[in-house]
C-alpha cells in the first residue's frame, strides 16, 4: 500500500517544529508587563497558499497580541484610504537601521522614517479613513479582521498594560505633534496604535493575513478584496526594506522575502503571488525578533528556494 501523500511544506513545518523546540536562547519581552506572561515554549508555524490551502505545525491556535506585525496591514489600510502621495507627506519609506522604538525622526520635517517603526506606525494609525476617532478605531479592527478572514478581538489586559507603561511611544507622539506631523491629539493617536497592537491573532491568522498581502489584497479564504493591488504591493515593499528593524538588511540577504516581526514573538513573511508565512514563538533576540520564528522562516526560504533575488 502506498504511504499517504504528505505535502513537502507540511513535512518541513513538522521537521522545523521538532528541531526548533530545542532552541531556548532569547528573552520574552517584559517592557509591556502583560507580555511577560507568555509561555516561552510556544512555537507555531503556518503557511497559507493563495489557493486557500493551510499547512500548520505546533501551537498555531494559541492567541497572542499581534503587536508590530499589525503595522504593514494598517499601513495598507491607510494607503487604501488616503493614497500613497498623501500618506508619504506624513510618513516616509526609508529604512532606519535603528531599533523599533528609536527616538529619531527625519531632520527638519520631523516626519517618521517609515511605517514599520513605532513613530511611523503611530502616525499611520491616524491616517486610516474615518470621520472621527471611533470610526478610525472601527476601521482598524475591521480591516485587520478582513485580512484574517474572521472577526478579531482586542486583549484588554495587554492594551491597559501598554497604555500604562508606553511612555517612550508617548514621547515620540509628542515630538511628532510638536513638529506638526501628528495633527490629532496625542492620546487619540496612541489609543489607536495601542489598540491595533493588542488585537489577538493566532499563527494561522498571520499566515492568512500575509497571504492576503501576497495575493494583491484578496483574502484567499473569503475571497474578499481587502485593499488594492497597489496598497498591498507598497506594504510588502516597505516590509522588505524595514520590516525587521536593524536586522532588515541581513534578513533580506538570508531569506529574500518581505517580512515583519513583533515583540510578542510573531513574524510574517510573504512570497508575492504564492503564499504567506506566519511564525510565532515568544523568545526574542537582541533586536526584538523572535529567535525561533526567524530561524524557521530563513530555513523555509532556503529549502524551497524562495529568495526573490535569485533566479528560479
Ligand atoms: N506595541 C509595541 C510597542 O509599541 C510594539 C513593538 C513591537 O512589536 N516591536 O512597543
């Protein structure tokens, strides 16, 4: 009797999961106190292809707050609602080579360098469509939900934990308000940004959300057009150059895919027109990227020859 067919993607995810559980280097983020409660052993790996097939290994059902992995999706929503030229007036697209929470803005203009670092993401949250704060809140949560293909909820504990301790982001917001780049009240901008970071997702959601960007803005499970092809492509482009902060250059050399990381341990990577990859494990390296998730994505890219700059 023939052995049942197991997809090579599923095989590699299982193999990576088995091998990476032995890696225990890195630290769980604690500067947002509630994040420190994460189980450091969690490891989830998921791939969603554009035909809607899902491949998963490990803890792909564990909910965690999306944190900075929300940034490219909210950027895509802002591009959809405002258009590239208007968004560029407020947030640049230049890599910084700095940490995610660096207190550094463009000289003279005071504009944040890009939407993948905290300063740029705080401004970007205020640029999504909506006549008032409540409408913008709704737009962000329903937009993230449309990317995931299901209704996402917000983790109230992580939200209050970050609001209570987020002085560095508050300082950034005041600087940008002083420079006239952030035009709404500082606390309104922070409320939007902290809430988007506290949206609860699973590793499976991350794969589907990323496949939606990889598919030009169309969710492969629901068929819904969430953002335009242009908005999705521009979000992926900025992920490629800025998505893993001061590791972005080395990441692109090694994995060759647009990616985005977050402090709860999530990481996404996209192969345009093909698939979205989600990975999650809470221990972070010194640059704030998940140790096991980075290792998993880099190996997956190498083993399947996904590097975008290499001829296939
Ligand atoms: N909410 C977090 C913060 O602003 C997100 C940072 C991250 O995931 N890198 O600090």
